[in-house]
C-alpha cells in the first residue's frame, strides 16, 4: 500500500472513546519494547509518528493511527514487564479483551514478537487466547536485521514450535531498519480487510 497520509487520532482509555467511523482496524499486540512503534513507523513511512521509547510500558492506552483515511492501526499497551501497577495492568487487560471480543471493525491482530528470542509465556498466552476466540492473527517476528539471514528459518521454526502454530498460520519476518517484510505484511493486511469476518 502506498501511504499518502497518516495521523495520530486518539489515545483511548474507554470504549466510548473509540472512533465511530467504522473504518477497518488492525490491532498490534506484543510485549513492551518489542518494536511495535518502530513497525508502525516503517509501515507508514514516517520517522516518529508512533513514539518509540526505551521505557517499557510507555503506551498505556489504545493508540489509534489513521492511514490514508481508510484504515486504523491500533497500538495496544505492551504486555509483560511494563513497570506499572497491577491494577493498571488489569485495567489494560479488560480494555483489550473487550476491544478484541466486541469490536466489529477489527479485521486482524498482528502479534509482534522479537525473532531473536523464543516467544515468552506471555506471548504464548496471548496467541492461545486469540486462537481460542478464533481471531484472525498474523505473527510478526521483528528485528530480523539483528540475526544472520542464514539463521532466519531456524528462528522461525522455534517461533512455530513454541506457539504451536498450524501450517496455515501466517508468520512474517520483519525489520523496521531494512524494511524486510513490509510489502508482505501490507498484502496480508489488505487481504484481511477485504475478507468478511
């Protein structure tokens, strides 16, 4: 997809703050510091529309980005070791759960993981939860530029085995630095938008 315009719309803390224009939505879920913001910036070809941070847990709401006035990227708070209170983490969990289960415009969840490490217990729980509710999900393995190209297949195999994916489950190898996987991911997003859920 050629991105002509992209804008940050809202940080939503409550369902009543979600946009009401019914544009297709693509959600991004992943551990804190796994590269969600960098992925968004690479996909929309902007340096820092999505704010990247070295502080885990910086994203504390559902951040909406509107692209070409035709779709939204919805960036979730990072799960895992974010330095926030248990109460706030539970609140995030409820917000994300109600969003995923009740949002008719949600077309696809991109689960972002770091290719350099096997998926964590949190990654496995999120993946199992999405599959349990029959949510369309694509695993995006970021930071591909940090490992040798010859090791990519080996690392993808570890991801598949750890998450217990099925052969039809999609995994995209991605690098925010080099752009590897960008076109493939746009293709998957486009397909998800066109498919009726």
